[in-house]
């Protein structure tokens, strides 16, 4: 008899995959709940508008002498006296929800900036990781920090060299997931200041970063390297993944770049200082991992 083929065991989901599914389920439940509330509010508003219309007609009849009294208007006066504080607050939020949403965004943005200034212990250098890949962040952020700490000195002279990696995943998927109140808002806030100029990104984040307008054209400095493509030094095909001991190959569109020095909420002089620290580190990185053209 032919040997029976072994049935493949179903692949177990990772903790991250389970967490993602739970998060998606929670988001769907929240979306359904919000939709139900929205429909209920719409129905209440339509009923309220119809009631106002009927009361207006009733008032006209009273003034014209068609009727001598109106129970509807008397009931309305009694009901107005019974409105609770919670009902008035609920009506206020419903009628002003768009303005409140815009205000919430700017409040969150201001809060993030204030929190960062007050609570963050400033490292010697910061790298923005905007690739929307939680596994890549978990596996590589520490290695990226360790590597770039070899390229710089103790800038703030606190006795140790520290490079922080700020993970701010940005892609169409993150925009759908959290609108403009989560990682996208944090990335926007970072680009309003000059504390971090090195960026590890990919094509999915280009619509948020707009490399053509915000990043330096590396071909002016490192055009002899095969991996240099305008504002990007491409990481696929280099030994970078091996140094990080990352088992998966890099996607073809992952790159590192550096922001242009421009006027931000910080002074241009402050951003220039950060740039002067970060550019030599990027140069050392490219020299270590890049491949020069044979005719260079």
C-alpha cells in the first residue's frame, strides 16, 4: 500500500497576527457602534425637524385665528423645561462634531509636541522609521541604533552615545486605520521640527513624506554608488539585513534618506546642527554598505 501523505499541520498564527486580528475586530465593532449611533442621531434629528415644522404650522394657525389653542405648543414649552444637562451636552457635541473633530486633531498635535519637549530625554541622534512593518521594527530597531551609535560621538556629552529609532508607520493602511490622530499625526509633527533628519522609509510612505520636496538628492554626494537613486539609498541588495540578523529579505523599495535643512518650528540653525551630525553618519553607512560602480 502506498504510504499516506502526512497532513500538513495548519500554520500557527503568531502573537502579532492574533493581536492584529483582535485589533481589527475591535475596530470593526467600534465602527458598527459609531454607525448605529450616527443613524440614531439622524433619525432623532429628522423627527426633531418634523416636529418643528408642525409646531410652526400650528403657530401660524393660532395667529390667523384658525384655532384658539394648541396642545402641541404647550407640550413643547413643558418639554423644554425638562431638558437635562446631559441632553444639552449631547446636542452640542452632535451639532458641532466637525469643528470638534478638527479641534481634537490640533489639540492632539499640540499635546504630542509638548509631551515630547517636556518628557523626552534627547538622544545624540534620532532616526525616523516610517516603514509600516511591525515585525521589521521589532526585529531591527535595536540593531539600527547599535550600528549608528558607531558612526557618531557623544554629542550631548552625557557620557554615552545613544541613537533612538522612532517608529511611526505611515502608509495608506495606517491612514485608513487611525485617520489623522495616530502615527500619521506624529510623523507630521516630527516634520514640523528639526530633531530628526535621517529617515528609513519605503514607497508606501512617500505620499506622507514627499521625498522630492523634503529629502536631499543623494546623487549629488553619493552618485557613484549603485544603490543611490535620487533622494534614496536603497537598502535591498546590501549586507544591511545580515548585519541586523534579519531573516527576511528587504523589500525592493526600502531606503534611507536625509531631510533637507529648512525653517521649521525650531530654528534653522538648530536643524542645521542636527544635519551636521547626521550627514557624516549617513556617509559612513553608505561607505560601509554601498557598492561603487566599476567605472567610478
